[in-house]
DNA sequence: ATGTCC
């Protein structure tokens, strides 16, 4: 547990088990000064109310561990929704200098490579959907493949050869095959596909797992929600994003399923073996890594990018399935893609560090890229306001649309969700899934789940307050609030 | 997150 030191240096602190001290810089920003092998400080974006959860679950120790990685620059960051994860905390951002031996680490991306969110905006107002909502939810229930194991919208009749095209082309390939329109791609991070995908670095087992899951939601915290715009904040941005109060939208949260999981497993193992060869030692085996410019680093980057494209194609196929369900149940399949963005990814980006522009490998694990206004990667119609940052809340609670700021911080990153505070195991002990479903239905939220256990694990009580998390992001300058969304119906694995 | 242990 970290000692807490206020910025006025009063000795107002909690018990410490080692020398890690948390120094308050602003009401929303704290610093972990380097100790032991830390090469840079840790920077934590949090209010005092959010801090105890971070110290209790040892995720700040993980922030400090990440700060020891070779080539790391500026700081090891924690977003306000940070919580304990595999090696890196979930809600962590770390960038390494590629040309200075900087490493890439599968634990810095997570098992669900390119897990992310997209938001579709309907021309309908909430009251126009009222009478068809049950039919719509029933249609989605029948037509959105989900849960653990095989099952997906797309039958890959072309087998492994067609899977290669998914791994190279992502959403672009899905659109080429008629699943969506060109406009969708303009509103995807990387225009729908990462360029440096190398399917040869994706193992046979990963390929096998991927064959049967293209176009599926998965389980855990993944969901498809029919939502409405509850409140807008930055009116100019909300207008540009097409978000009016009462407007119906659909949020899809999904990832790269078993394929991404297998890629992570395979490359963690390869890196662990290679670390002594590269002269790298880390305080936690789960931080296994290799220089970006090494055979193991490049292999993982290629495989991770391929898995990322699988995740993008996955969300594109779910989008088209949702449009068809809207067509049948509501009479219009018009659902405009606002944006699609990952929150589990490592990317090669150029940033200015200490006055010099460098190529960095930016790991965002449970953290969302938040490009500033006028960034060249933004599509024309979004450039004035910055990149939409899509932040799903916990089940039954609000979600947010934020926008990237010019000043930004943490290499232009923001939070990715509410952030878990209770383990799945603990949630199962304290929550009854069936009762929770009844409670949500009573609150007017249609629930289409596949297991009571899955619902219990995702109970809102397992998560932080998304309003507090998002408010902290805004006050820390990471991103600004554009709109709050509330659920009408949720489809879960 | 995950064919929640090949």
C-alpha cells in the first residue's frame, strides 16, 4: 500500500508497507516518485475518493512495476478507472522509445487484444422506439451470437485463407464483403484496420479458435446496448457527433475473442524465454516483454495487429447484424457509426518527449486513445472537436461520450469504463443474477442475457461510479464530456 | 477477457 503525501507536505498519510509514496500534484493528479528500479515516475489520475480502491487492490504497485520497463518515457500512467490486471494494471498507459531499446509487452495490452467500443446513432428518438423495443430486443436476442465458445455471424466458407483476409483487412474486409458502408470505415480508428498485421505470427491454434467466432460478442463485460442520449455537455461537439437529447443509439463492446487470447498466451511464453537473451529482467514475470526492434517484439506486434483487425471485423459484423434487427423490428436500419475505438492496444505513434519527436510504442490497457482536435488521423467531420472517446459504464448505469483535448496528457489517453472494484468471484457470492435481472427490468431496462451467473458477475455494485471516473478524466484535462447515455436494453453473453 | 486447466 502506498503512503499518501499531500502537496503541502503535511504528514497526513496512511500506513505503508514499502517506500512507494503518492504525492498529490493537483486535486486530480498524483505522482509516485521513482524508487528502486523505476526509470520514470508513476502518474495517477484520481480524486481522493477514488484512491483507496487503487491502493487496496495493489494496482499502484503495478503502476510502479511498469515504470521499470526498458525504454519507458515520461511516466507510467494510471487512469481513474485503474484496477488490478495481468502484469500491467487495467487502466494503465505506458510508452517506450522504440529507437532506445524500448520494449513491447503483451501484458501491457491484455488478453483481449483490441477490445473496444463503437457507437451507432439512430435517427429515432426514444419515444419513437417505445412500442417496438421489446420486439427489437427479442430480435437482437436471437441474432447476436454471444457467450463463451464457438458461434459467430460469419461462416468462413473460405476457411483459413478467408481468416487471413480478416486478420489483414479488419473492418475494411468486412465492408468489402458487403457488411457495412465505406462511411463506417472513415469513423473507425485506423480506418478499420491496422497496417502492420502479420498473420504468420498468429499460431495455428489461435487461427483455429478464430475460425468459428467472427461476428460474436463474447462474455464477461462485453455487451450490446440500446441506449438514449440522456444529457449533453459540450453542445457544439454533441451537435457535430449527431447526439441530441432523447436520441437512440447502440453501443457495442467486444474484442478479439479466443484468437486474441491465444495470441497473448503464445507471445507471453515466447517473450519470457527470450528475456535473458535480451538482458531484460522485470519485477513480475507477467511483465514479460521484448524490445520492439527484436524478432520477438516484431513477431508480437504483427500478431497483435492481426488480432486487432479480427476485433475490428468482429465489431463491424455485429454492427450490420444490429442494422438488420432494427430494419425488421423498427422499420429503419439507419445506424450511423460515430466512432470505433480500442482500449486494449499497443501502437507505434510519434510524440514529442523532452522537446524531441520520437517514435514510441504506446501501450493502452483499459485506456482509450483520445486524439485532440485537428489531429491528422481524425475524419473531416470530427476534426473540430477531437476524437470521440467511448466510455461504457457498468450494466444498467450510464455510459459516456467524451472528446479528446488539445492539451491532453498520458500520450492522449483517457479512461475506458467504470473500472471494476469487486472481483468476479466476490460478485458471485454477493449478487443473485436472477434478482438483478428483475431489478433492471423493473427500472425499465430490457435484459437479454444468456446466464444468471454472467449477469451477477457484471452487477453494477462490482464497479466504480462511472460519473466519478469520467468527471475525474474531465477535471484532469484528459478528455471532456460530450454526452451521457442511458440504457434501454442490454444484450449480454 | 478466455473452449475461466491441454
